[in-house]
């Protein structure tokens, strides 16, 4: 028995070794290194980095500057992203689990945006917002097409959020469909027999039993919202002005465009802590409210 | 047993492959890693021509546009310094000076144009020649000569003429301006013309004026060429320009200009000619300075090079790389390459005729009225990017003129002044 256990142990180690090495080289070592660089002043090019202690963290936390602005933007974006992608995805998932002719085709249609790369989605929508809307305006004469969706700082926020939700809907729909199909039929039948109407069945039976799916989707959409980067880069590059800088884009700009690698590293570590706390809290809250059958 | 052996080998192979080493350095192998992929075909042709001159030298040419500085930094930090690499000229020369060779004593220093060479000097050292250019460049106001001729208008040389021209063009049903205000770099190209005029007006040089801004001493309100004329131009271009200014990027400008609806293109230069002609081969391209003041003599174009190719300081293939660039800058083929193959403004003294209108008119104007200094290269792109964002805020209406000026003064000192 113990020999077998040893062998299993050895196999486990052996087979996960490449993955462990990769993750270590690509994730953990750079993480530790950026921890070091966050304590230095370094432009990313010079051969020597100057150690300056906690100076960078002071700059990040004290100034009411770019980092705070980006943080506010990201939190707003994440809030709307989580809200809309979950509500709309759940609604569509309920529709798509109904039996109708084109259900499978429709599922595919909603999933397609998700398999396209974010950058391509960004460019497609950039084209729609600029050229497409101009054409629609000429055809319909409606004022809504004439608004500068990417050029107005207020509208740009909604444009970016909308494209983000549109792109990722398919993924959450699939998760919710899986959850809906796992809801036991007998419970649903029992509620019908007891005289519950459609809405009551949904809110009293289906929704509570979807708990695990909701937790997963909330968690995924939360982290994806907080990590938003490429869609903004492709759509607005953080503009107009600095109105759509997300924290990730801000870190990238600080480290690679402003040549402040040290300050960028400090920003990324501060953000890492914020994300860690935020996701843990949300995960705790939502999983504690799940119900077991 | 066999399966175990196979899986063991596979795991070992996967692990080892993670650490596979890159190719060894060789003194006859030049690794050239630069941006500007638009010249890839021309450079490949140049390298093929060089292969006949020096058959034992291999030049490995690699190019990328997307995110070049980040990729270069990754290479520098991993110790894989390309033998020839690129950056912007001027202020960024010092950023990469640690890695680059001073070319002052090379034969190419004889042929390089002084206006190009001045952008390759180190400001910290106050001299040196730390790079060469693929091309010289012309910056100015590109306009549609056809529209101006049709309306019987001269291209505006003063502020008042510009306003009058806009009214006339607008009345005739054309769009006076197309602006690429979605791009941050459009602003620096416009601004440098007004910066040159402001330096003139303040009785100083652009370099010194920029230093005053970096020290936080200069005030925009003291410089009427910027405070009034530059902001007036922006306002005018919003009044007479694109419907959605902050959504119009370079391709939007090209579409409006090449399509013949817009009379003047802001923030561009020699590089848009070929693409505009691709839209309409009959387009009559005109090129002029910006009407920066009331004095027509100050309406100058800007020439120079805004990018630099560095030769690595500590490389095995240094001699081979030097031979290559010297040949490029001094041989007959190399000097003719700029106009004949690449179709760019030559960065060397040469008599070759270009077939591009911007280049022809640019060099004629330069001879006639002189050219203004290339202001963009005195500051880093980190700053210019911020400048673009501040101007976008102004255009979006989130900041008024005085708030924008204050933000420009503050950020210029903070970003470029600190180190």
C-alpha cells in the first residue's frame, strides 16, 4: 500500500513537472522579480536599477493622480460588466433552454463572439462605431448614430462596457445553460403540481438551485472585469484624454511607455492586493448563500 | 515499463525544451531588429544588394510595428542586444546611449545631413552621433491643391489668411480641415510648428524653451504663439473639421483627404502621400508650413528625422554592422536607395530627384524659406503621449484652455524634467 502510494506520488510529481516549471518560470519568478523592481527606480532599459525603498508605493498611494483615476474607472467598469453580463446571460440562457427549433443554432450564434480574440472584436466594433454608425445615421437620420460614441469621454465608457459585455456573453450563457440543465426535473414538476406559476418556479426553485453556477459566473466575470485590457486598447487606447484607462492599461503605460518600470511594478502589486481582497470577499459572500438540495 | 520509459522521455524533453538556448553569436552575422515595417520590402532589397558586395556577411532582418519598444526592452534585458536597433531620435538617444556606439568617426558622418545628425546627438554629452536614419522627413500642412486652385485661393501663410480660407472653403461646400485627433502623435506634429514660432518670439531656441518647460519655468500664457495661435488653430479645426474629431484617426484623415472632401490635413507629413494617392491617383498634393503667426516668413515646414537606428556597442558583429551602414550611407547604390527604392526623403546629401510632391515641394520650400527645428525630438514620447491626452481633454470639453495650459506646464516638468 505504502509502496503504491509512493509510486503515485512520484507519478504525480513527474507528470506535473513541466507545468510546474512553466508556471514557475512564467508566473512566480516574474512576480517575485516585480516585487523587487517595485522597490527601485528603473526605466526598463538601463543596466542598473536604483534601490529607493518604498518610494514608489508612496507615489502610487498618495497621489490623487492617474492610478486612482484608473482604479475608479476599472471598478465602475467591473460593476456594470458583472451586472449586465450575468443578468443578460441568465436571461438568454433561460430562453435558450426552452425547446424551440433554432435553439442550438442560437446558442452557437451567441457563443461566436467569445471565440474571437478581444483585439479583433475591438477593431470590429471600432469600425462599427465610426463607419457603421455614420452609415446608419445617413440611412435612418436618428440622432443616436451621430453621437461620438468613442470620442466623448462619458459615452466612451458605455461603449467600452457594452462591447465587453457583448463579447463575453456567450461564455456565461454556456455556464448558465449547464447549470439550468442540472436543475432536477422532479423538483420543477413538484412545484407545478403545487400550483406555482412560471415566475414563482423560476425565483423560488430554479434561481436558488443555480447557486453554484452563479458563484462561478460572478467570480469569473469579476476577475475578467478587473483584468480588462485588450478591448480598451483596441477600441480607445485609454482615450479620449485619459477617460478610459483601466488599471492594467495604466500599469502597462507607466512601465513601458513612460519608462517607469519600478513605479509600474509598484502599481501592479498594489492592484494585486486589491484584486485578491475583492475576489475573496465576493467569493465568500456568494458561496455562503448557495443552497444545497 | 516501456510506457513509463516513453513518458519519462517525453517529460524530460518537454522540460529541456523550455531551456533551449538561442543561436550563438557570430561576427559575420548581423542581427537587425527595427520597427517601421512599411520599409520592409525596400530594406530587404538593400540587404540583397549588400550581399553582392559582402557575400560572407549575413544580415538577419526582423521588423515589427506592434509594440516595438517593449520587445526591444525585453531583448536588451535578456542580454540579446540586436546589432542594429531603433528608437526615436533626440531625447531618446540618451536613454539607449549605454548600448549604442558613437558613429562620429565613421565615414557615414560625412554624408549624413546636418539636420538629421543634430537629432542623433546626446544632449547629456552635448555631442556625438549615436544613430542614423532610414529617412529624413518633412512635417507640415498637407493640402489639396485642386480645391485651392478651384476656389482661386492661395495656401494661407498667416493666421488671418487661414481664417479667411476656411470660410471660403466651407462656403464652397468642402470641409476645410480633417484632423486625426484620435491619435496622440498628431498633436505633437502640429504643436512643434507653434513651439518653433514661440521660441522665436521669446528670443530663444526650441531646445532652450523645452528645457524651461522641463524645469517648470516657462508659462504658456507668456507665449502668444501657443496660447493664442495654437489654441485658435485647434478651435478653428473643430469648427471647420470632422464631425467626430476624437474618433477620426489617421485612416479617417486619409479617407477624407484622399477622397477629395477635405482641403487641409493637420498633424501629418510626407508619409501620407503614397496612401492618399492610392485612394485617388489624380489628387493634387500640396505641402506648406503652418500659418503660425502674422508673419508669412515664419510659415515654415519642418525637416529632420524623428527616428534613429543605433549600432550596438558591445557586439560580436560590430565591424560587420558598421561596414553595412557605412556602405549604405556612402556607396552610390546606398545613397540612391533612399529615393529610388524606398521613396523617402534622403537623410544624406544627394542630388537625387524624388517623384513625391511633398518631398519636392518640401525641399524647394526649405531652400526658399528655411525650415523650423524638429521640436518633437527634444522631448520623450512619454510626454508627447500625455500631451495628446491633455489636448483630447481640451477638445472633449472636459478641461478649458487655462486648465489645459496648467496641466501641460505641470506634466511636462513632471514627466521629462524629473531625471
